[in-house]
C-alpha cells in the first residue's frame, strides 16, 4: 500500500510530495512523511540515548507537585530522595556497598540481603516518570554511570548487544531506571529477570515504574503460573511504592479537542516547519516494517505529527506498535494533529478489557495530551 498521502479536498489534492493545487511546489516547505523514513540505529546510539527523554530534562523532585489529597505522593518523593542520597558512595564492586538508603558503614562487596531497588506503582498520569527521571538527575554520579530507558528499550538493547555484552555494559553503572515496566511474553520475563539479577549482583541499584505491582506482572497476559518463579524472583529486587492519584494530564484541564478535518490537518502540516503528514492506516502498515527500537529515530527532528483518517486499530499487534510510537512522541513532546476518529476510540472494548489494557489506556492518555498541544497549529 502506498505511503503517500493523497486525498481529494475542497481546495485541491495534497500529498506528502506535492503541494496544494494552484500553489507552486516548494519542496523544502512540504511536510515529510513518516512512511518514507526507515531509520537504522547503531547499537552505540542505543546505549548513549539511555537518558531521560527531552520532556523530562529539567524535572527534579522540587518540581514535582504532590496532590495534597494523596499523601502517598509526598511519601514517594521522600523515599526516592533518600534512595538517591544513598547511592552517593563508591560502586559496590569497586569500593563496598552501603545499606539500602545509604545508612551505615560501607561493607565488603557482596549481594545485598534486602531490596536493591524501588518500584513505583500507580495509575496513569500520577507523575511516575517525573519521579523516576528526578531520581536519575538526583543520583550523584556521572551521566555515563546512570542509565534510563523504557522496558522496551532495555529489551531492544539486549537484542542489539547480546545478553553478555549488555551485562558488561551496565554492570559498571550506579543506577538503572526502567520506565513502564511491562512483561508481555514469557521470553521477556526470563530475560529481564536474569539480567536484573546479574546487575544487582554487580552492585547496580534499580528503579522502575509500572502500572502493575511486581508480583502481579504477567496476570491476564499469559500463563503466569509457568513463570511465577521468575516473576517472584524479580519482585524481590524491589521495594514497591504505591502512588495514588488521578491522571494529572486530565486533572483540571479541558477535554481533548475533537478531531479536525482532513483539510485543516493538511493545511497545518504545510504551514508548520518540521511537520510530518501521513494517512493513519498507511502509517500503521509502515510501523509493521520498522522495528520498535527505531521508533525514536523515526521521530527525529519532528516538530509535529499530522495524521489524516484516524481509524480504530484493527488488531492487537498493530495496537502494541502504536503504543510504542505514542510513547516516543510523548517523550519528545511532539504534538499530534489528527482527523478522523478521536483517540479515545482507537482501541476496541475487547482490547481495553484485555491483558494489555494498561498500555492502551496509557497511549490514549498520552495521545490526548499531545492532541491538546497540537490544537494551536490549526488556530494559528
């Protein structure tokens, strides 16, 4: 199926490669097409980019505003600040370890008896990623000794480097932060459990966010009983911290704007420097041909994503790829302007009630926020 956007509008025919009818083509001003991008990402870039995404460059514990009605949010800030302070000593392998929160004297290197990490569990939009990135920034170590990435990015790193090389690369780190920790298949359960176990043995501290407590990972997704041992072993590495609250992206904010017309979206794409313009069904087809580890590179240098003819996602595999793209766009604060169906109708009731429902609700929440950010593109 062609990836070009060609749609008969009231004011002419527009595509990703031709200007509006009646207007002289200006190639440098025409929007790009995500469908035309096939990025290749070297392994060293995957490692170098394991830092908080641009959206969270400037966040700190001090900029997190706890909901006064949710004491667990204030408690989480206090616990994580103490955890960061406790990571200020020498790396466990190189110079002894401290206790979980850095109290007491340094001890001879050995595997800690208690948890070596914290696990932030909470709903969508309560600020878990803000807190995780704040922990990364607050940990007193060089950026090269701290790693931050999503669960998908971590598994992609293993795929790019190989298991042993990944262990060697991360073992010298002071801290590994894993955002949106999700176990989607048995292979990832065993892979990540084994990897984190080896990193803990090497003295690496861990921090993770998810919408599911560690001991509940896998429920509703696959036959968790067969992998209970690995899941429970993984759970033992973390001290769970529950963060209650409502989605801040919707707290006191207006509802997401209704979808615009194809004409409005296309005009905005041509009027916005650095925008992309794609037909939504064609983009979904293209995502199937690009590995999710490259979705970040797929969005390099984009200032806005414009989509026409948004439709419900046809199947679960396609839906999960869209979730990854939504995460990368949200991380990079790329507004999304769309026509067709509203984003809260992307996923079927069966999907929203199934094992991946947490991912789909997160994607809806994030795309809704990005749609609000894009509203000004049309108003301008």
